[in-house]
């Protein structure tokens, strides 16, 4: 029995879609804070169970009979470690044979503030004694392209990453990696640094958008403070804006670059190219 937390999120749904290609739906548990949002999964035969990170009793029930668990990191800006800890403890009590966790690229050494709670969660998993595989995901190309409509309208992407290179991959690539880690043999004890086959700067992203769209799009590099202020002005919570600006600064120092090729080896195919994802985003 396989369980996926955060099952109604974008990554969780993709992982379940991938598992369904080889695993019967009745052996997959979609663990969701709001089971009503997983009605479509239930209609496909997937077992839907309530799993609220803030309510340990739901976690114990959700993980009953589960052999392998994917813990998708919480989307909370801060305070995630206790939430993850509740899932880890429930998994320990349930006797889960393998826990997979979606961490952050180079979490053990990354200067990014976003890496801190991932590092602490990895430490909590290690302390639990559970057999585990750590999936250190790089940035999603889709995250870069969330700003595409605004960039096309105003003629520029903005950020604080300088000439830092992003080894970003598509969300579907990371979902495929998670599915492999859950279903393959001998995964316990492994840590994967997962990143796209190609890397690009924000200026190169802007150039690719310009090439495909036919519109002039530049990259305007800002200070971390100015970028955080711009994000906050656009409606993001201040803490999140500061974390994202800090991540850009970390990227300028190489924190989101990796050329080890672990992701493509794990999924058995090349990762999606920047060109293909830009094309898909422009098509809408």
C-alpha cells in the first residue's frame, strides 16, 4: 500500500497519476487535508483518507496499513518542522517500511533560508529510525513561468538571482522520480540531488521567451530588498516575499545549480527542456 500526502496538490496529483500506470488504484492512498478535493481520485478507485498535519489522529488513521509513504513537504512558509514531525511519528507508529520526503536541492549545505526547515526535517527523519529516501528537488520550471503573463505585459522578468544558473526541471519530472523511489527496490538510505539536465540564467529564460513569443522580454536584476518589496507589493505575504528573494540570492551563489544528472538517471529519460516548457506555457 502506497500513501501520498498533499495528494490534492499539483505534485501529489502527478505522483498519483504516475503510480496509477503500474499500481492498482486500490493500493494507493491519497492523503489529503480536505478529502472533498480528492473526489475525482476516489472516482478512479484511489483510496482517499483525511490527513491533516495539524491533527495527528487523522494521520494515524490515514497511514493504517501503509507500507510506503511519500511525505510532500508542507506549503507553509514557516513552522513546517512540527507538521512534518507529526507525519514522521505517525509513520513510525504505523510501521511504514519506507518514507520518501521531498526536500530541497543541496539542503545539507544550501545557504538559502528555505533549506533550513528541509534540513531539520531530514534530521528528524534520520532520528526516527525509519528507512527513508530523501528527494532533494530543485526548482520547478513552472515556478519561473508563473510570472510569464506579467513579463509579457511589461517586457521583463524581475528577480535577484544575478547570473546564477537554475537547474530547474518540470514538476512532472520530480513526480516521476518520487514514483520510482516509492516503487523501486533498495531505496532506503539514499539521498538524491534532483535537478534538470540543462541549466539557465534568468536572462536566458527571458531570451527564450522573447524568441518564442516574438515580444522583447528582458531580465531586470534587483537587490534582494527591492525584489522582496516588489513581491510584497504584488500581494505576497511579507515573510514569503523575503524567503523567495533570499532564494534568488542563494541561486546567484550556485545553490540551485546541479549537473549530476541524478534526476534523468532515476526516471530513465531526459528531463523536460526549458524550450518545451516555455512553449507549453505560451500555449496556455
